[in-house]
C-alpha cells in the first residue's frame, strides 16, 4: 500500500503568531515537506493545482520536476490536475515530459476544480464542468496512445495530424486517478477507463465516502476490469499528533478554529466525529485509518493533508516524522495482513505498466469491455 502527503498549497496566517508566510516561503516549505516525506520512508507527494489566491501551486509539473531532481524514490503526483481549465494538449506534453525527467515516478489525479471564477479566466464555463472533464480526458487518452491524432470536439479547436511530444516514457502513459467528492459521473468515468478513483474525504462522513467508492467499484466490475474489490481506490485524510490527545488538541485547536476552509464552523470535536480528521496520539491515527477499510474495502493509496491552516513548517516536519516513523510502518503491516491475495497492494506504477506490455488494456483509449447501459 502507498502512503504519502498531499498539499493544497494555501498561504495562511499562523493564528498563534499573526504571521503570514510569503509565497516564496510557502513554495520552499512544500519542497522541504516533500523531501522530508522521502527521508522518513513515505511513498508519495502530491500537489494541488490552483490559479487563485491564497494558493501558490499554479505550475505543478514545474514543482514536481524540481522535487524529482532532489529525490530518488518518491512518487510524484497531483492532488488535482485541472482537466477542465487546462488544455489537454498541455497536460499530455507536460506530464509526459515530467515522466522522462523523473524516470517514470509520476502519476496524476484529474479534478474539475470547484472555484467558479477560475473557469472564465481560462475561457470556460463552470456549468459545463462535467462535460469538459469527459471530453478533455478522452482527448488526453488519445494524445498519449495514438501517434497521430485527428480530433474535433466542443470545447477546443480541432486537431489535424497532431502528434504530442514528447511521447510517454517507454510508450507507456502515466497512471491516472480521478478525484471527486460528490460527482457520481466522475466515479463512473474512472470505472469506465479502469483508472483509479480517489475520494478526498477530508470534509465528508465515512458513509458518504463508502457510497461513492462502492459505486466506483460496482461500475469497475461492470466494465470488465476485474472484480469490484480489485478496483484501485485512494483516500484522503487529515491528522495532527502529539503524545496525548489533550496536547494534540491544545496545539491544533487555534489552527482549526481559524482555518479558511472549516474555521468558525463546527467545533474541533464535532468535526473529528463527522470526518476523518484525527487529532490525538499516533495510536489513534492508526486505529482511525485502519477503520477506513472496514467501510470502503481494501484500498491502495492513503494520502494525508498536514501542511494547512497556517501550521509552521517546523511543526509540519515534526508531524511528517511521526507519520513516517511511528504510524505508517504499523499501517503497512496491518493493512497487508488483512488484504486478500487477489486484491492489489498498490496502484499500477510505471514499472508494472511497462512489464504488462504494449497489449495490456492500459494502452487502449477505451478499454471498457462491457458497454451496456446500467
């Protein structure tokens, strides 16, 4: 199973000091957190993609390429690649280039983005978000899998005799996740192509998460990619840890209470009961995370959000140290002990996709084998 971190790259004031980091400091901090993730044995670092304040990650492939040059094993991903407002030709080129630079240590997560004003900045309409996600992703698959593409659609200019360069490393496109919180159409899209489905459940109760993952699993089996429990699933999570639950809550409470996203709403205690946020001891994080599989089934990737709400870098690095040395080793052992032999332990990697060969379903534009209506 893969464990790692994801960052949304928010620039937020530290409520305990009143200090707000500069954009330069925040970008540097994200880099240091990624390097720390590799140092303590985590598998994945993922960055979001945003084009509006107070977020800084507007160029994820640039950042991931820099991290790739400073790491050896860390898998590089996105917490969101905006498939709606980013031209699929640019996605095809940029992430194939990143494949080459990183030696194949890259996958990506498609997302629509939910910030309305961003859409018109790129000439798009948020009301067409789902249609954009469907059309743009299918074009992206063609660009990575066909040497020469002739294409015409609704949302961009036609392509005639177009070849995306560079071609994917080893002629093998990156593995793709589709991230969604509540859109059943995106779960269906992930299942149709046999891609991964990531439910960033940080604001949702486990019952909702289980419904979305369950839908994806059933449709994955419907389209002939394997049994439902073999579908590739990832989850998000939030944690803050200390030696005692009381100490963890004392330190984290001012950050929670003033966070731009969920501050000034439910109490910390209410939020931890209703969502995966766990504020307490490492053992509490272990037990809570293991419980996710009881609801969604055995899954392949768990990413934690730890560098948000104005937490200072030194505190985040301490949290990553605890996660990598005290929590993840236990989670690896316990998750694998319960996993049936026929269920994949981790998502496809570049090495496993290359080993599967050019005739594997991954190389097909539309690999679904059952095309009947539900």
